[in-house]
């Protein structure tokens, strides 16, 4: 019964979404009709709210079916199990293709509803009675709601016609077939919703870009209306990617945090585009420059999100993330991609040239710095795009299946990002319309000094055996350290000098500035983590028999034994290990496991990780036996947690800057 | 009013879409399968650059010692997902013939980890950290394999993971000796 209600709500939401795509557009197109136009736009808003409610109801029905283990639903039978803990029953509802698509629709509808909330008192005034800027705001809103409705209708159709989550089985099984055990993890309960919030959030800026193109009016008010959505989506995407990376780090047990896998790249490309957009929309809002470019970025950001879904869902590329894929669905997505990306780009090719404005600023200005930021970020995005799709192109041309892998990205992506970090130390010291902030020279001097001294220390420790810190650092590693110190020094010197001069901005401007500092400093923290893990990490693979000890990075590991343990729906072999940081200190227990899930006949490795600010101890149990000994992989990963903490700071900084955005003057 | 610069995104996207459509079409119709590639090396004696071993043994030539047998030279790396996929096929093939592995742009410790996890089918392994051997052989990427006849000449080249078709092809050649 519940499933049927959900099914019905989904169909109703689809019908309403089609109406949402048409009605407000109709209203916006007849502005002469006055009252009728205003009414149509109001109806459009209510359609968006109602359709959101219905999609939410459908999703709730699905989650309830999972909680109640209703195995008469094909989806629940295939992906759940009555013995599963409650939280994984719930997260199981989006741990599969059909459910995650429904989640995607929910978030899409929620963004439609956010757009539809009225900011000003609702009065169906005829158009000629509204002040001009209010009328423009309302037209933009109506068109954006319509575009959002189109996207929503397309995805609901995708769900209903190719991936319906509410299909019943004629003969329900007594027990479900479980969920991929790798996905039974708290990190995965959070990772997809967060990532989708980012992916789908970019649909809002996309809708505003297309709405602006339809109306032919891209101005400061347009940029101001779009910016909150960009920031929100970007922050969510940042957190989503970080969560995914963290999940791979502790759950997959490979000991790394980024693998340049197609699915990871699929989330990185929209992130890079969104980061560029986040900066260019500032220029559009502040100076009414880079307008056509901002429109293009907004379209590309969401397009890359769609590409990401396409890659994951169609099984086109070989990936370690092949949890749910099916080429037949790919055809539908391909059609959807063609329409959703092709039409706006066509509109852009037609209307875009009218938006071009003459640049009225010198290269050494805030605008110039943000253009450099955009060029570098988009280049990085293209590099990732090429690296991701080159194997597919090659396979089509020659039939060869290959991967280009980390060597390609290390040689191409890293240098571009290095330039970006170098520029990040300079850009914020430039002011709008050209010129430097006061005391910028001193800030750069301090930052450069810090970079030189710090790098000099590591260079010396490379050369002098007496100063050895145990690791020889490559020139690329030294450059990374120098850049991290340069950026960190520049931010701290800027803060310190402003504080000494007493030149803090007030009110909202202070929050905007602090947000920028926080986000940029998040990058420093992230770099510290990535460099610490990459340059100073140690690892050892050893075959150990009970009682053996191993030295790694000044730590003493002791292996006691392997025992059998049982969980709610798995059995496991658990190694008892202890690690001691210094001989006098306490020994910490570590329990890496190999889990076996009988319901799905799969096993997973559970790494044992002890995290602290200074870094992680990480142990993975491999194959072996009492007599021959067990293979154990032991790691010391300095500062690795900073990678994710830095990402969190970036996201928080974005949100802080958002809260400090300035209201445009009413007579815009 | 259309200007070339503004049409560029549309054109780029159309190309990408074409690529996807072709990829999906061939995938659905079943015509796209890993295949054997033409190579300048076929019929030639392959380059035999001395390569260091996994445990930092001094560089040596890998092919010399096996002249007179059928040989499979397999480029692989721990960072390559398809290489994991071909591990079982290589393991079964290693019972019938000598396989020589070249670890392409991969740190020896990572390679060792990979071999521990997925098994080691290789008689000898050369470490090609800087990718020079890969350049010598002109590989597209990893995994990629070359079949060498007993006279030491390259008989065929196969890009992508070793699959059933290739296994059958190789077994037929081992039997007929051609």
C-alpha cells in the first residue's frame, strides 16, 4: 500500500513538473497581459512547491519500505536484508541505482522549492504597476523555476520509465539479497546525499543561467540572485567529495585518499568548474564584467555533474566504483544529456555574443586575478576531462582498453594547481579596477620569506645527513612545501597587518572577508595534509607470526594473534595488534578485520585506524594462516586527517562569505 | 549574430556526445571488444632495454634468457584497474608459458603490494619507473601485452586486459607452433 502511494506520488510529481516547466514560462512571456501573467507566475511557484512535496512523499514511501523490509518490492529484495542494522536499511534505500536516482529528484525538487519561495510580499500586481527592478526579479524567478521544472520532469521520467523503484515482485522472497557489504558504512550513509546536494545544487545556477539567456538580461541583480545557490552547491560538493575520499581511505583499505578513478574525476570536474564560477560570479555581481563567461560556467558546472552521473550509471568506463551500472539506461541519459546540455549551449551560442562587454580594467587588478583563477581552474578541469575520456576515445578508435592513471595527472594537473596556489597568495591583495591594497608589498615579502626559510630547512635536511628527517624530498615536493608556506604566509600576514593597522571592515564585509580567508586557509591545511601524507608517509608489508614485532617510523608494532569474531550480519577474522609511539608510552590496540557477509557471499577488509592531529596509524590484515604467518600492511600517515579538515574549512569559509554578501540597492 | 567563440562550447559538446553515443552503441551491439592492435614491432625483434628488478637488483635484459620459448611480455601497474581484471587470466596462462612483467611507472613497493594481493604470474619482472621501456615498445597505456615467438620476434600485440579470445588464440599458437 505504502509503495503504491509512493508510486502514485511519483507519477503526480512528474505531471506537475511538466506543468511547472510550462506555466511560469507562459506567464513570463506575456508581460503585456498584466494580471494574468502575474497569476500564471504565481501558479508556477505553487506547482514547484507541490511537486517538491510529492517527490518527498515518494522518497519517504521508499525509505519506509526499506525499514519494514518489504521484500515484495523488487528493489528492497535485491538490496536489503532483514538482519541489517536499521541505519543501513535506511541508507540502503539510496545505495542502489533506482533509490539514488529518486534521491537526486528529491534534491532537485527541493532546490526548485527554494527558488519558488517568495522574498517579497505576494501581490498579483499587473506588470505595469510593479517597479522595474521588481518586475525583472519576478520574471527571472519565473523563468528559473520553469527551467528547474524541465530538468525535474526529465529526471522523474528517467526514474519512472527506466528505473522505477516501486515495482513489485510476483513471488516475494522470504529474505533479501543484502546490500553490497562495502556500502554498509556510516560514511556512505552521508556521502551520496552530500555529493548530490552539490551536483544537483548546480542545477539551480544552471537554471538561472538559462533563465537569464531566455530573458536576454544578465546584470548585477542576476548574478546576485544566482550566487547563494552557487556557494551552497559548491560547499556541499566540497564536503561530498571529501567524505567520499575519507570513505575510500578507511573502508576500501588501499591506504590512499585519491586514486584518479573515473568516478572521482567525475566529481572533481564539476567542483573545479563550480570553484571557477564561484569566483567569476563575484566579478559579474561587483563589476558587471565576465557576464557571458559566467553564464557559460554555470551551464558547464551542471553539465559536468550530468556527465558524472552518466559515467557512473552507464558503466562506460572501467572504474573501481562499479556498484550499479547498466548500459541500457545509458541511452536514456545520453538523450537527456543531449537536450539538457545541447539546448542551453545552443542558446548560449545565439544570445551569448550580446552579453560581451568591453573589459575596463588593467591586468593587475582583482578582476584580472579572478580571470587568471578561472583560466587555471578551467584548464585543470579540461585536463581531468581529457584524462578521463581519452581511454574511452582510444578504445573506440583502436579497441584498446587502458588507463592513463596517476602519472598523467601528476604531470599535468599538479603544475596547473601549483600555479593556482601561487596566484592565490597574490590575488586577494589586488583591488577592484586595478592596483594593490595598502601594505601588499610587505605581505608578499613576509610570505616569500616564510616560503624561502621553510623550504630551505627541508633542502638542508636533504643535503646534510646530520639533519635527516628520514625522508629525502623530491624537487616537486619542495615546490609543494614552498607554495603551501607562501599561501599560508600571505593569508596570515594579510590578517596580521590589517589587524595592526586597525583596518578591519565592519558588519557584512567582515564576514565576507573572513569567509574568503577561511576558505583559502582551508586550502593551506589541505595542502599540508596532502604533502605530509605524500612526502613523509611510511609503509611496510610484513608477514608476521604471533609475537612478532615491526618497527615503522619510530613506532613499535606488535602482532598477537588472529581471532574469529561475529557481527550482526557478518563473521570476521580479526587481528590483535598493538602499536606504541614511544617505548615508555602506552600501547594502543588495533583491530584490522576481514569481514565475510554470508548473505551476499562477499568479503570486505576493515582497516584499523588510529587518528590524531599529527597523523594516522593504519593497519590492514591480509591473507595468511597461523603457521605461515599473516600478511599485514602497516602505515604511518603524517597529517593525513588535515586533508579532510582543510576541505571542511573551505566549505565553511564559502558559507561564511555567503552570509556576508551585500544586498544590492533596491533600485537596481 | 553567432560568433565562432560562442559556438565553440556547443561544438565541443557535440563531439563529446558523439563519442559517448558511439561508445554506447558499440557496447550495446556487442561489437566493441578488446582487440589486437597493429604494431610496428610485429615481425621485429623487440627492444630489450636492461631494467632493474623489484628488489633493486641491477638492470639486466629480460628477454635474452628465454630465447627459444614462447613469451608473453605484459606491461602492468598497481594503479591500473584493468590490470586487476586480467590477473586471473594471467595466472592461468602462467602455467602454460613464460610471462615477463614490466611494471610501468610504478613504485616497486606499490608493485609488490599489487602482486601480493592479486598474485604474481611473472617469471621475471623489470621496473620501468620512468616509462622508457614503455616508449621503446610504443605502448598505448597499461595493461598491454606482446606475444613473442621462439625466434624472439613479436607475433602480436594486445592492448587492454588479457581476455578469453586472446587466451584461446595464444593456446592455439602454442599447440600448432605458429
